[in-house]
C-alpha cells in the first residue's frame, strides 16, 4: 500500500480522523482474498515502506517467474480537496505493459457512481504527475513481465467518495472491483 500502509498504517494522507494507510489495508485485504480465491498468487512485499527495496523484491519475483505476468499496484487513498472527483486515478510509465494494466483498471473499475476513471502517464514536472512519477521511479527498470500502476480509487476529502468508502461494504466494493480488474488484466 502507499505510504507504508502495511509497515505503519498511520502514515500517509490524513483527513477528519481517516488515515490513508488504514483505508489502503482495508480495501487491499478484500482484493487479496478475492485474488487468492480465484487461484492467483498474491505477494505482499516485506518492505512496503521502502520503495527501492520493494522494487528489488518485485524484480526478483519477476526474474524467478519469467513466464508469469506480475502486476504491481501502488495503492493510495488521498486527501486532496473536494475538487477531485475521480472514481479512480491511475498513473503509469509510458511502457506498453504498464499502460495496458492502467487502462484495464480504468475500464473495469466501473462500479462507482462517481464521475470517471482517469489514466495518465506519470512524468517529471509539477503537481500530481510529478508526485506519481517519483513513486514509480524505483520501478523504472523492471523486467518486461512486470506491469505497474499507481491506483487512487478515491479521495477522502471528497464528500461523495467518503460516503461511498465508508458506506455499507464500501471498502469491500473497492477491493473486489480492483480484484475484478486485475483478473481481467491477468486474463481470467
């Protein structure tokens, strides 16, 4: 999860008593269980708070399994002001396999009544794209069987997002939608 969710759930964005790390862990638990139930292997990096170490773990896993598709989701729930109305904001490098993962997530993450999904290349510069680029940077030299996306399904400062997340089964719905999207990308 983004911002050291597994290592320290208090890290990351905070708003109105909500903590990004806690929300990440909650929806990703549903994703993990659903993927395992469908026969996929799920690896949780042992050093999730250290992006360079996490990237090295992913690269080792990919090299040990050259015929496998390895999807990396850098999960977030951000606090950025009520003007952010995306149902899912996805960032990727300009590699074909990363773009394909990102586009599949954007397409499949359609359960949300909130606005739209946005799939954007991460580039150095100002604002969101620069921040996402810095998060992705340790993963720049991945083996070709690895695809990476920064996944931001909602913003805790957006009233509609908050209601959806904290409503009945909200985090479960986000986690299961992510699992569905990954299964589509994996091809089954």
